[in-house]
C-alpha cells in the first residue's frame, strides 16, 4: 500500500511542481505524515526530483524550445548555488532556514504584481549579473532547504519576459543542478529508503511528463494567478510549520 501511495505522491507533486513549482507542498508533508524520517523524506525528494526534472527538461529540449547554451548557464549557476547552500545549511538552524524561505517567497509574491512579465514574451534567457545572482541565490536556497525553489525561479523567468514552456525547461534544469549534489550526499550517508524512493521517483517521472503536456494547453493569462496561489499556499504552510515546530 505504501508503494502505491508514494507513487501517487510523486505523480501529483510533480504535475504541480512542473507547472508552477511548489511540488514539495504535497510530497514532503505527506511523507512525514506517513512516518518517514525527515532525512529520508528529504533525500527521497532530492533523488526523485533529480531524475524527474531531467526527464521533463529533455522533452522540452528535444522540441528545441530551450537551447543548450541557456540550459548550460542555468545549470552552472544553480549547481554553484546548490553546493554553497549545502555548506551554509550546516551553519543555520531549521527555524532560520524556514524564515529565509518565508521572506523570499513573500518578496517574490509582491514583485509579481510590480513586474510586467507574464510568460507571454519571446526572449531567450541571457545570463547577466542580475539573473546570475538570482539563480545562484535560488540554488543556495534549494541546497539549504528547498520547498518553493522552482516557484522562485519561475518569477525570475517571468521578469525576463521568457515564454512559459521555455521557463519550465529552464526551471527543470535548475532543479536538476541543485538537487543532484544533495541527492549524492543523501545516498552516500545511507539516508535513502530505496523501495519507497523508487516508488516516489517512478511517480515523479510520470507526473513531470503529464505536467509538461498540461503546460502546453494552459493560457498565459492563467499562469501567474496559479503561480501566486501556490506561493501563498507555500508561505502559509511554512508559517504553520514555523510556529508549530
């Protein structure tokens, strides 16, 4: 029964995570409620996100909706950020990490009303000081904590007037880069419960593929409201977790 539940968690979490980020809103709390140790739950998320994000990116890349040059730049920024985040995380308490997440998501939510980007542009991603710093910061956050990192990245791509499908492809590359190092760490330290992680990962791969297909049918005017909704849900969940821990 647990295998079927973890499979469905992977499917649902990655459909949402692919569309607007925030898949951890479903997967991580559900695994913890089922009694999975916190490090095993985070490790399972990192492993499944590494594989599922790569699979959904490849679908978009094969259609030539993202260039290798764009993907390579995002991968480097987020990988560097993820490594730095993993190092910083050991110096900060869980409460501090939670507060950082709440502040970042709240800032992104406010900026979404100020910035005119709405995923209906035709720009390609161009690495510069502003976008590079933002992606390194998001990679650090993902390496430190994680929930909402894809959502933050989507706000960055919207601000650059990048088309929605291209933004999803780039966000998936970022997730792959920042999760890869973390996944290796959790595997090396023996924190992975492999049978349940494989069930989650299988569902995650299918969910990511479904998410990419749904994304092609969404109208751009619906994306930012959906992104804001997920952001609010993430903030509320984190505030509840902060005051109940």
